[in-house]
C-alpha cells in the first residue's frame, strides 16, 4: 500500500487575484466543482486500478491547517497525518520529514509525494503510471514522473531520458535534469522525443529516500530528525519543532538529492496534466469553445476570440466585447485584465501591489478561520460591516475588545451568544448588542451553517483588537 504525501504550501502569485498568499490556488475550484487540493486527495485515495493508497499525509503550514481538514472532510477523506511546517523550507526538508515519519512506523513504507495543485483528469491513467513506477521502486529506484510535452513550454523544467520511451510505459533511466529552456531550446527538446516535463512527483521507498539524503544531503538529516522528535501534537496536527526546523537548509528536493542520485528512473506519463501555472493554463484546461472563449457564471463574451472571462463574485457581472487574446478575472476587491501572452507576468502585479502597500497583494477577501470564515462588506472611518459564517458545532473564542462595540444580526441558522454572564439563543431576524469591553462569544449549536451580519463601531476596528480568554483552537 502506498502512502500519498500531499505538499500543500504556495505563495499565490501566478493566479492572482483568485490565488493569494493567504489562500493559494490549491484551495480554489479552478477547474471543475472540487478544489485542486480535494481533487488531488481523491485521485490518491482508496483503490485506483492496480494501486492501493493508504490515508494521505499532508504537509502544510499553520495558516492552512484548518482549511486542509475542512476540504478533506468535504470529500470524505480522513488524513493519516497532517504535519505543520513552522516555516517554508522548500521541498527537500518536507520530503525528508515525510520519509522519516513513514519509515519509523513501517520500515518498508512506500511514499508517493505530489504537489496538491496539479490537474490530472484521468486518475486511472495516473494509477497505471504509478503501478509501472512500483516495478522500479521494488528494485531500489527513486522514481519521478515525466509528462509528455504537448507543446514547447518554457515555464517548466525538463527531464532528459537516457533512451527513447517505448509503448509499454515502463520506467526509463534518467540522464539529467534540464532547467527551464528558452523557446528555441524547448522546440528542440520537443522534437527530440526523449525529453519530458518535470512534474515534481516522486515515488520511492522511505528507506531508499533516507539513504539518498544520507549520501547527498547529510546536513539535513539532523535538523529534520530533531524537528520530528521534538514535534508537538496540537488538535490532531503534528507541529514540527520550529528551532531545529529553522536550521534545515531551504532547498528543493531536485537540487538536494534528485540531481545527484544515480538510482533515478522516470515513468513517462502521456495523459493530460497541468500545474495550472498561469491563467493561460486555466483557459486551456477549461475547454475553450469554437471561438477559443471560456466564460464562468456571471461572465458574458460578445464577439470575442481566445479569451478568458471569469467572475468570482455572485454580485459581479463581467462583459467582454470584441476582445482577442485577453484574460479577465474579477473579484470583489480586485480585477485583473491582461493579454493572454502575459500570463507569466501576473506575479509582477503582486510585486507592484506589495510595493504600494495594497492588502489585495496577499490577503484574500474571505478570511478563513478554523470555525468558518468572514468577509468585510463595508469599511469606514469608525465602522466595519462583516458577514460571518460559523460551521455547525463550531465556536469562536471567548474574547473582548478594547476599542469597539459590535451588533450581531443573525440571518441564517441559530447562534448561541455569550455576553458577560448571560447566554442566550439568537435566531434568524434577531440581534444582540455587544458593548465595548464585554466578554463575549458566538457559537453555532445547530446542524446547518450559521450566518450573521456584524456591525463594528469604534475608534479602531482592526483584527488585532482582541483579547482571548478561551479558545478551542489553541490560538494566541
């Protein structure tokens, strides 16, 4: 049985404004009804063809831990472990941590490490490739997967195979890794036939990967081992110890191990695959119509060609007229309009927004919390209006504010509200006032989501005006 390891970080720059640092692309339903993360978890669960998957291990950061559990619950998947990285140290320490943890539980453990933000429409074809990879793994090989190029792409790294792949799909020895090429070199590699895109997906026995680190990146062993040994269990998550983790080199698995290993094989994968590395990739994967146009709900294209129009808000209608080779993504707080050929330059917009101090550069308008989410509807000089959703059975912390009072109006479901020594139920169309300084809490005792409108008034309405007294999620 193979243990999937889902890498779930991300900076949220290439698919801005829908993807941001606080809510990167794997958590969004970019293609289809499920999110990329949910689709990856489903693809690597249960029995797929000749492959059986164990419960997944997820490596993520503290900000995403509750989003991860919520989205896994949404598709009925129970994780085997969720490891919390204190800070991003690239893929090498993450892969080593997964290998060490799995090996401690089972010396014969086999891991499949995969990013959680890729699109692989044919799960059975991928399972068949994994089965081919297992043949090499049993021979002590570290296996990676090479995507058969569909075009001369300059945004991907490549794998040069030692021989031309045949029709069997069997693993082929790797000759070398190739950095992202220019257009001319990409065209040459496409024509050669023995070059594949590097998908960053790896299959190996944990013992073989640990041996590879001992041989090629021994300096990582001690800090990552200590981070695991000193890890703390927190609400079902395993928090890696921050001290030793910070001592681990920030380096990718390719640079640390794979480019040096001699026991590396590549399984060719000929089916569809995309890392959705830009809005042009989203356009391609979304199935353009005869005019090359893709529209979302809330978007209308008139006399357009080769164009992507997306509205990410139910209150936002996007209309394009006479557009050619344009991508437009509209949200409540930001709109991107660009030529399709500039898809790889979207990250420049994020940089520019950061330099001018715009919150939209990194902060998603809907702020996800362990109990649910909230979004700001209106912000003024001395007031703010929010919409808040609380999951069934969830509760916010017992808290008070120094600078603001609040008025809550329940619009869906029922809230159990604590204000100082009083506890009462507040149902739809009812409201409650929270005076400045009052110790208060809201809970959802029901079985359906509870939604309320919160009106804050006071000299300061920032998120840091909060004193917590009790919190089931162990936040500061």
